[in-house]
C-alpha cells in the first residue's frame, strides 16, 4: 500500500498513498503472470486540530497482506492505533476522507489517550484493459473490529476509479472515490466524494517519486472538508523488498496540519 508504489487498492487501504496504478505495479496486460503475495508494515503519524481548535494526533502501525493475480488484486489491512485528543473524538469518517469524527453526544472533556486494534479493511481492485490509458476500479469495506472510540462501530464501504497515463518517465493520474459510511448511534453521517490528482516520476531504475493533491468532502456537519498535498518516494531496496516514505501538508481546517510515514514491503511469493 509497499503501499506507496502499488495499485489504487493500496491507496484505499492506507488512505494516504496517492501513487497511480502503474507506479511500480504489475503490468495489467500480463494476465498470465504468476500470483504474487506481499506483506507490509510501517508507521503513519499525523496531527492537527481538524477544525476543532484542539490538537489531535494519531499514530498507526498497519499490517497489510496483498495478493495479486493477473489484473486482480485483493488486500487486507489491520492497524494498531493510538489517538490523543479530546474525549469526543473518534476515528472514522471515510476511507479516503476525513480520519476524524466528533461525537456530539460526548462532551470534549480533558485530553485523553486511546490505543488498540483498529478496523479491519478488505479491498479488491481490477485493472481494466484499455488502449488509451490505465484504468483501475476498486472497492473496499472497513469492518468494525476497532476498540471503543477507535472506530464508529459500523461497516463502511467505498468505491473508486483511477486513470493514469505513462508519458515516458512521467505518469500523471487522477482519481475519484465515493465513501458510504455506516449509521452509528449518535452520529449524523453522510456519503463523501473524494477527488485527487498528481504526477509520479521515475527517479532511477528502481525509484519513483510523486506529488499529489486531494480533496475530500467531510462525512460530518461538525467538521469542514479536507484538502491536502502529499509527496513521497518509493524504491526497491533489494529483490522482493520495497521501502516507501511520504509526507503530507494540510491545506484546509479539516485536514491534518502535517503527517509523515514509512512503509516496508516484503514479497513472499
């Protein structure tokens, strides 16, 4: 989702990567390619007030498994999370949208820390064969496996599409996703549309860099929409071993002020 050099499914699984499908992915035309299995883990951190006027920080250590066969990729990811912030803040709000929701039924109270296993995310993506550009269609479900106040306790769904086109060493890409959150008690949530676009560039034989802009509608009236920019680098450090690093900067009150992460992927088949 390494998550920052794989198909759109990797973007959905992590919620932060913005690399187009062809940025290091298997060629979708190679339908006879053998099945590939990759595991990855890493560290993601972000902080900001998300329009609440109170600092909120989130640390996540995801464990991800991806299986690719031909044009199809399946993935599962389960994070361990730590959140510091007001007592009425929970994680949720969309797979590509806002990561924070304010619970109107709980007073803010003092600053508290919560940690534990987060929601399990299952996803699938398919590279559609086209002559003009590379098209990837994806779907994802986020299952309510998180501990108390680490999730909404409901299942969320998302659909997405991404188009990219390789132009020599540069690959522009644009994508759209639609998130359908569950209906947890005490929350008034709405569906969210997210847009993103950017450019990936080959920096070396085994290294790619990218920069992207994203905008996501808030799923809650209590928080503003999110806008942010993301940049990062992915590289194959050895046979079957990949490394990715990234950073983000918020452009709106609804986005984290800043974020950064690192991911290590190991291909086991």
